[in-house]
């Protein structure tokens, strides 16, 4: 990947909110962001971009100059510097627009730090709103330990989970609070089962003018 340049330095965003719709999906580790995004993709035709997945892909990419750094940050549950994450997101969005003509994005697990929220909205595109999944730590911890049995992730262990919770409270919740103060947060309780949580998501989306895609099957 070319050296990062220009991130956060643009005077105007790459895209306007009319050209590209971005919904940030936030919530603690294990709140259910990925699970709900999968449902939204199938019903609303969003392109799902998980910042964590993009980082893990870059970490494992042969020859990546950021691999070791990303590995350390993820194990420690801290937030990778914005120059890397925003560039990965921007490249993935450009790809999706060129290949799949996508302009509706769910950005999952980003922004987790205020400076990254500001830089992304200033240099890539302002978000339409943030979908925030609210979930108590004990529920998230149980889910993550269970996920850790099969995820193979280096951070689904109790030591990393505790660090991730601390990062979430100290670094990521300020992002949600700022967006909330701007009236740009849709907050959904994420403690019930996946389907019940998704019902609440759909209700909230409808109130914001977002409707599922009606698949019309043409009889040949
Ligand atoms: N509403 C839910 N109730 C119970 N388990 C859930 C729920 N949503 C997700 N899970 C499970 O909890 C774990 C974390 O879910 P995931 O969607 O990966 O969350 P996140 O992306 O926020 O970390 C996964 O094992 C998933 O299957
Ligand atoms: O914008 C981001 C998103 C993720 N991460 C790192 O990637 C890890 C895993 O993020 P992911 O969203 O995959 O975890 P989840 O919340 O889904 O368990 C985080 O703990 C961070 O260390 C990051 O640095 N910046
Ligand atoms: Mg996730």
C-alpha cells in the first residue's frame, strides 16, 4: 500500500453526503455490530466494511509495512493510527463504488477515536448517522469468550477483552457522545437476541426513511 498521504488534509471531503451514504456502526466489543451488519446487508443492499476486518487483512498481507504494528495494536486493544485505517477504508470504498456501483456503506467498528471521526468526515465523507449498539460489559464479555472458542482471533481472550473494554470507554465512547450531542446517533439496546435487536434496527431505519429493498422476481 502506498505511503499514506493526504488523509485528513483535504479541505473538502472526497464525496458529498449526497453522493455516498455512510452509516457508522458502533458499540462495544461483542455488542453485535457484525451480526447486525450482516442482516442489514441482505435486506438493504448496504456494502459492509468492517474496519477491524480490513486491518486484519492488511496485517496478514505479504509485504505490508504495517503488519507488525497492526498486530500489536489489536492484541493490546488500542486504536491503530488513523492514517492506516482511513486509507484502508477509503480504498475499499473506492473499490466498491467502481466494481459494485455501491454508494450505501455500513462502516462497522469505526470511528473509535475522536480525531479519526473528524478526519474521516472532513476528508472522505460526512456520515448520515451512527447506529450505536448499547450493551453491558458482562453480556459482551460472555459473547466474546464464546466467540473466542471459534474465531481464532488474537484478541478474543480475557486479557485483551479487558483492554478493549477500557479503550471503548475511554477512547470510543467520546465519539458516540459527540455524535449524540449533534443528534446523529440511533441508539439500540443490544442485550436481547439477534432477531429482536434487528427488529428495533429496522423500526429505527424506517423512521429515518430507510426501507428494505423489495426483491422483485421477474418470471421469465
Ligand atoms: N444479540 C445477540 N445475542 C447473543 N449473541 C450475539 C448477539 N449478537 C451477536 N452475538 C454473538 O456474539 C459474538 C459477537 O458478535 P459480533 O457481531 O461479532 O459483535 P461485534 O462485531 O460487535 O464484536 C458473536 O459470537 C455473535 O454470534
Ligand atoms: O477503526 C478501527 C477498528 C478496529 N481497530 C482495531 O481492531 C480491533 C478489532 O476491531 P473489531 O471491530 O474487529 O472488533 P469487534 O468490536 O468486532 O470485536 C480493535 O480492538 C482495535 O484494536 C482499530 O484500531 N481501528
Ligand atoms: Mg465485529
